[in-house]
C-alpha cells in the first residue's frame, strides 16, 4: 500500500500539547492512514464478493453442482464452481475488476443449502493465492445473516479471523498490516432487489484491530464513528468508489495522536488530535 495511492484531500493537524515529532518514528500518519484505509476497503471487497457469490448460488446455480462463468468466454472473468457434496463454491478470479479494484486468485465459500437470507445462516470464507491490486490478501472470515424485525434491508455480521493480513505480492514479502474484526455490522441499504453489485450501498460499522507490518509491535484500533460532530459517521461503501462514499473512522495507537479520517470516493482526509493529560 503506497502512500501515493491515496490523495489526501485535506491535511489538518491539531496539536493540543507541545509534542515534538520523533525523526526516528518508523510510521508516519500518512502511512498509518493509507494502510488502514486500504485494508478496510480490501476486506470489505472480500465480504462483498462472498455475499454476492452466496446470492448467485442461491438464485442462479440453485445448489446444483456446476460451473458458472461471469462473463462467459472473456479473458477477464470470474468462475464459480459449486460442489453440492461439500456445500462449497470455488471462485476463481482472472484479472477480475470490481469497484475499481483488480482481483486475482481463489476464494472458497462454504454454506448450507437453501440458507441464503435465513436468520443466523453462516458462510465461511477462505482465500488462496488471492490478491487485490497486486497485493496479497490472506485470512479467513465469516458472514452471518441477521433477521431484523420490520426491516426491509439485508443485515449481516462480519467476523475477520486472526491471521488476516495484507502484504506486497509474493509469499516472501513482509506483512503490511494485519486485521481482526470481531463484530462488524453490514446493512445493505440499497440494491437488495437485484443480483447486481453495482446498485448496492452497504452501511458498515465496526472495529478492526491488528498490527502495522513495518513495526509489528505497533498495535492499532480502527473504529467507525457512529456520529461525528453531530453528523452521521457510519461508513457507506459503493462499487463505484475506490475507498468509500462517506463515513468517519478513528485510528488509535498507544502513545500517538488519534487519527480521525473521513472518506470521499477518490480519497480520504484526516486530522490528528493529541490528548492533554
């Protein structure tokens, strides 16, 4: 994740105490922000692809062992192969572009038959030689459908298990960032009537924790703000945004200023706040 990939649209630093920046610090605010913002959208992309695959198997493949290619006979495509004996669909990505991101590799998703949109139904996700924009994404996750009374939208909980990480392409490359999400919440507030991903708008709230790869002892917490300065801070993801459409999150690292950052489709902006004890 290179800093140049994120245009910083607004740069505001608020210093509430006399604090000199240490020149030997291994991680700048720009680096912390870049890695966290891209990790959030990468793991969201994994969630979105898994949920859409679950819907396709339910509506198109109908839990019969077969292979389904999207689009058919094109160099850039993804291929779904469902195995009714193992309740598992294998998705192979061949330079598949979605939401401005290029996906390659394999995703395995396991779920029970006829369980899509059934309360507490689960889909387990595993990645194999999987990459987004040439950067390797590893780890396992689980999505769970949640029935909410009197709600017309889709609700899912999202768990990103310990071991999830992003690194530069190649198994020998160092880890950039690790991530764990214990209770992420996704609500599809638009687009649930179709199988197309392009009309989906996902509202996300949750807390991701992990370590920064260039300083593995540096632990972070990245938490979406439900509100910020009187405004709704919940993150909204769409497929036409490189990062997210809107939302506010806070990155907390011990003995460092908090980083509040907001999303625009084309980039992010941030400010840092140093606490006064």
